[in-house]
C-alpha cells in the first residue's frame, strides 16, 4: 500500500477453485474477497484473477454484480477486449501462463537465465507489434519463486532491459482499463 500498488481480487485461497464451488459459494467468495480488500486498503478492487485461472459460467455475472471492471482469467490475446457480463461491459486484460514463474520453474523446470530470456523475447515481439497498436505484457510473479536469491537477479536484469526502451508504459490494470475504455468509446 505504501508504494501505491493496485490490489485485485484473487480468491480466499489459491487452492480453492471457483469451478469446484456451487454458484452460491462462488458468489460469496467473490464478494467476500472484494469486501475484505476494500476493508483493509480503503479502496474496492476493480480487477480479479481467479485462483488457478479457472472460472464458471456464472463468474463474470458475479464480477459485474460485485463492481468489478476487469478480469485477467483469459490468456488468449495480447490486447484488452470488452465482454458483456451481466449487462455490464467488462474488460479482459491479458494474462500470461508462460511468462509466469510458477509454470516456468515448477512445471517446465526452467532456469532463472531461461526465464529471463523468455521475458526479453516476449517483450521484443510485443514491443515491435506495439508500434502499430498497443500490447499488454503481463509478467506473472510469485515472491516465493522469483524472490529467492538465486533467481532475483535474472528478474532485475529483464526489467532493466525492458525499462530501457522508449515509449514503454508501466500501468496498473485500472489504468489499462481506463485507457482502453477512453480509446474505444
């Protein structure tokens, strides 16, 4: 909070997937998560990433009801797009299943150096494509993985490389949504 970072909903536990819940329980978890974050930060979250990136046919409607503006559960594009959720336009913001330390280290057994290379290559392609139309690059990190001493320098190096480029915008989810809505209305 001291850094002014944006908080978003991510469930009560990353081990409890909403697609294994009844609709009533899923709704309760979504509202409980938003309410708890608002209570402790003073700001109601605008975004959500489901535990395990798993949803149900009801999830978007519950997001709309809870006041959510965007979600990150779809990994199918490098640009935001609008979806109708409960009669409310909700924005899907890109999320990455591969530029993600969890899958890189635990699933694919990548080294820190390989993960750094993956981040740089992802950035290079999106930066080139971004000359025509903006792109969103999510780097999905978990402190217990990337934050260990033998990996953190690789992340620092990748971020230094990325931030050395002109025209880069380091944005929160809410900033992306606000910009997207302004540009498409």
